[in-house]
C-alpha cells in the first residue's frame, strides 16, 4: 500500500504479448453463423472483409499473441498509460475503500481505441491491404483508425453518421488531419447508401447504415480494401488487453490487488482489455476477483437482454453470433454515451457473463453525469460519457464500503477524456439532461425479430 | 544518448521549489509605474488586486521559492509531465538533430496554465481571499483557474469575451463543471461593461474589455475578491518553472543537454517556465544554450516592437512596465493562436531579449499549421495553435541541421493540445486559413500612443 497518486511504467515495461482469453475460457466457443445460410462460417467468408492474419488471431487458442515491434513502437508514443490512485476522490467520499483508475485518455486521440487500431492497421499492412474502410458515430473509433492508418501508410475511408458529421465536426477534422477521407453517411458511393437516400434524401444516417456502407465498399473492392471494426470481435478485445496487463504491473507497484475491476461496456473492448488479464489471474492462479461490466439502462444488453444467436448489425448483413442482445432491430434512445449504444455484446464477454465470471450493472444517464462531475472536481479529469459509467459504479461501491466499513480495493478503466463531449456536460449542468428507464416494450418488440437459427450441436 | 521515446519522472522527482530568475537577472529590474501618476507603484497599490504573499513573490530576490505541499499534492494529479524524444519526427525530417519536447497537454484542462492557477489559488486562500476574478478569451486560462479554485474552495468569476462565450462553448462548460460563474463580457455587472454596452449593445467584447471588468470587480470589492492573471507577471512565470526544472532532469535521463530550447510567447509564461531553468544553468554554471522565443508575425512584440514603458492593458488602467511592446492600443489580426495576441511581453522576458540572452523569431500562421500537421502525423499529438509556433521553429532548426550535417539537440515546450481548436485545423486543411504579414502601419500608429513617462534614474 502506498500513498502515491500515480503509478508510471517505464516503456521497457510495455507488454510484449497480448492476452488471448480463448485459451482460458471456461466454456467452449460458439460457432459464428453466416447471415444468409445460418450455417457456421469459414475463414474464407470472413476473408472478404478481414486479412487472414487477423482471422487467425480471432480463432487462435494460444494464450499469448506476440505484439510486433512496429506496433510496440507506436504504442510507446503514449503507452504505458498511467494508473492513478484517486486519493482526492476517496477523501471526498470519506470512504475506507482504495480507488484506482487506469487512464487511457492520454492517447493522442483521447481514448483506448488506438490500441486495436494500430494493431489492425499493422496486420493489414503486413497482409498487403492498401486501404481500409470503417464506420464511425461521433468519431472516436474513426479518429483512432485514421491515426493508425497514417502511421502505416494505409488509405482509409470513414463512413461517418451524417448527423454527427455536421454537428460534431472536431473528431472528423482529426481524421482529416491524419489523411483519412471522411464521408457523411448515407452517401451515394454505395448501393446501400443510394437505396437509403432514395427512400429519404434527408436521412440523418445511423451507425447501422454506416456499417453497411463500409462493409459494402470493402466487400466489392476485389480484395483491395478491407474492413475494420473497433469492438466486439475477439481479436479487437485481445488487442486491448495491453491495458489490463499494464494495470496488473501497476497494482503490484501499488502493493495491492483489486477486489473488483470495473469497466463500461458498449461492444465490450475497453472493458475486456482492462478486465481479462485479471480474469487470467483468476482462471490460472485462482486469484479471486469481482468483475463488473457497466451499461446504460437505455441499452442494457447483459442485464436485460437474452443470451442467444443474433445478427451483429442492424441491417442483418453481418455474421450471426451467440451473445447477449436486445435484438438487432432495437434502436436505443439517444444517450450521450454513443459508444454504449450497441444492441449486442462481444461474444466472449457474453459467455463470461452467462458463466457467472462477470456481473452486469445498468446505470442511468443523470447519475452517471453526477458521478463524472464529482470525479472531475476531485481528480481534475473530465471523463468521456462512456467512461463515466464505470466511475458511477466505482463511486457506488466505495460508498457501500463506507456503509459497511470494508476497506475494499476498487479499480476501474477510465477509457477516455470528455473534451469532445462537453455539450453533454452542458446539458447536465443546466438541468437539461434527460434520463431513460429501461425501454422494455421496444426491446420486447425487437426480440420478435431474432433470427431463427438451426439448433446447434 | 538513448533511443527511448519517453522520459518519465516519478512523482518523488516533482520539484520542491520554483526557480526565481530575479536572483540571476543580468540586468537590474525596471520600476513598475502607476498608470495614473506614472510614478513607481508601492506594494499597497498592487495589494488592491493581489494578495501580499504573491506580491512578495513578485519582488523577491530569492533564487528558490518553496512550492507548498498542498500545491505539490495537486500538481501530482498530472505532474511530472512526460518529456518525449520525437524519434518519428526526426525520421520523417531525415535530420541528424535530436528533437525533444516537454508535453504539458496532459494536464486535466490540456495546457500548462494550471501550474500557476493552482499556486495562485492556494496563496489567495492562505491570504484569506474568498473569491477571485479573471478574464479569459477562448477559455484556456479560465478553465485552469476554475479547476484550481475548485480544488481550494474559492469562488471564481470569469469574464469571458462574448464572441468566444457563444462560439467556443467547450472551455466555458469546463469552467462551469468546476463551479465557476462565467459571464459573457461586456456585462452589465460593471461600470466599464455598462459604458461599453451603452456605446454598442451588440459589442462582441475583447480581452481588453474583459480584463477591465475583472479588475473593476476585484478593485471595488473592499478586499473580498482579488484578481488573477495567467501570464506576464513575474510570479506567474516563476510558477511555470516547474516545467523546465523537470525538463532538466529528463534531459539528464536522456543523457543529452540541449543546444537550444524553444517556446512560443504571448505573455511569456509557458516559454519562461520551460526556458528559465536552462538560463539558470547558463548564468550559474556557464552552460551555453540558445533560447528561442517564437511569436506570430501578426503580433511580433520582441522582433518588431520597442523596448520601452507601456501600459500592460489596452484600456490603460493596468500598471506601466518596461517591456517589448507594439503599443497598448495595437489590436492584432484574429489569428487562431489567441494566446499569442498580447501587445506586450513579460518584463523579464523583454529584459533578457534586450540583453541578448533570448532570441526572438516571428513565424507566419500557415507554416505554423503545416508544422503542426506534420508533427501530428509523425508523433500523433495534435498541438494547440500556440504551441505549434514552437514546433515550426524546432522543425526549421532540425532542417537546418540536415543541411549542415550538424547533430544538434533541440528541445521545445509543447504547452498544450489542440482538441479545443480543431476549427483552426479544419480551415488549414481546407485551404481557408489566412496568412498575415507584419502589420507595420497599425503598429506605427499604436506607437504614437505610448505613455510619456518621466525619465527614470
């Protein structure tokens, strides 16, 4: 135990391998199904969108996957990231708990997203890919991938939800700074985009539409372009484990081990990146740990959804996977944590929730911002609305310790800063932020559209 | 010499004292004159606006001023800041030079400004001040002081230039997050503001007007409120020396000593904070160093101004000091580096330029953004437009080394990130950014309004 504020790792301590939880999963993996035939897909099918080296990572049973030197060289521009003990927050809460947070907001684009963006750009470059396509909502993922493609000399087309393209230009400009082409989706560059515009020339776009456009461009490029996704997939989550592997070392520096680790979940990547290395310790060394995945009540896939087979995307064009889902046609309310508005959840996170290794927790938007403001006033850092979900539960757990007198060690992942999200803070500070209950009826309706897959062996 | 990217200091290496260059100035200090009588001011006069403990720092001849523990505790939330070697930029430039940069953008508000804001809030609290007033343009200084006042339980009124209040709301919201009251200046809260509004109800405001309002509120508060300034004054620059004192340790870790240090100058504080500790080594240990202060051609006080007595503010209400000035009535073009639009320069920086210890360098806006984009594409970090002025000269010096084959060591201060300034990058990337020559005629006109001060002994 120490009273330091920060635990810094020299770059020599940057992990040399990612942790692949496939090796230690307590349950066997479920097949990934073709969206048309509903039969298990082959690597060839995925090969239209992804390079073979990333597909092999997706299905690898190896516990450790080496981080290539060129990726580590880029990581070193901001990694290892600091881990903090929130001494001032502890004092403000008057709690006996010790609160630690890993801070990924120090990356050049302000979030954890570059951890996989850099890896994906590298492996695509290695595989001969000339250009990538992707979608982005407010631009957090797009700006990370733009930076990564810039570093490895890959072209990038970003399909950005039109309403964000116009209303939240800052991250778009970052993408342009890094040389990416950014299009307001729906565009007339794809068949799907044209069909949307034919129905509604003023369509504001949606993440689902943007995904479909990015996928279509890659799929029809005769192999010249590949598609890149910022969460959900196994290799994406694995690239994020550099976060938790650093955190393990930093908790050792602090002389404590967490009783619980906490992260927010949208697709699952920042959460898994932080938590899976602690689960590795649990699975292989029997080190007990509570692992809490926090989601918005407006889009509560693991606390209210069903663990079943569903399409990965709204348009029913992506593969079908077994996951916690609210139904692929479910459209959540417009909460400010845009990164947490996914209808489903990463298959590995879902399987671990189902198996009891991960607890889900749903929190409302207004209490989340209350926690974010309290955190900033104690620690200075203004968190991204997504990350603030983890802060909310960390504070709740610390207040519980105050009640019970227990001196627990709480660690959470602060996955990004909120400097691009100040509009949401303004609404909160001026009492204009809306809260959302669990939209039970909309979910029930969406559940009627789940795909009817053949019974699995 | 090392090939590391980052040089991190443990928080035990956080400096315990600020460096006060007064102790080593090669020329005697010039008197500060009362704006009305034009006679040297007394501490009592300054005491209306500032607490006595800060006034004593302003005139102290001691080389080291202890950093109080409560200030160091807050500093530790983000300090020591990292120092980087720009290995990828060196490679992109194909230069034999080694380029280092100190990165102050990791502070919670994204700039170096909290280094003095926290100190000023602490010393005011110690002196019994209940509330501070200040002005801010785009909000960089205001957000830093808001955070600092929040930490020490001081109220804060910020007079924010009206056009920025409406057009650049993000930093305003940060101030509100930290509990500050932010007013669009000109307001009807002051006599001066009312007089401006009487003349022009739609006045967009200016930094000069906002300063006058903040000063008036403090001066007419019967001692309840004090005024706080983010640059120019000696104690403000001194609080920033924590930057250079860390950099000295980090250069030692790197096993090199800079041939030159570079910073941008508006009022002079980030520059002085970085450079003065290197000048300490020059003055006391004869360690040679080139010190380059970079300013915009649109507002080139040290390269084109006159070293003479002038008012510190536009409204001729602030004390008169000897400094490089373009004339207090000079209004520079609306360049995006708003922090560099001051008509004068800190007296100590001015004296050191005059004495030949500091070189001035003026650069144009468009080449500055070219450098900023090149830097971001190599190193990932998107710099504040102000800091990008230092990048421009660092790159120019590195390219000069490429020509001559000299392997110089270049170190600059990257005083903040540009995440709140992406509009300027957008204009640049879309070819809409205007360049500015030196506005010689406007300066000549402003020079006719210099105060006629009595001859000094």
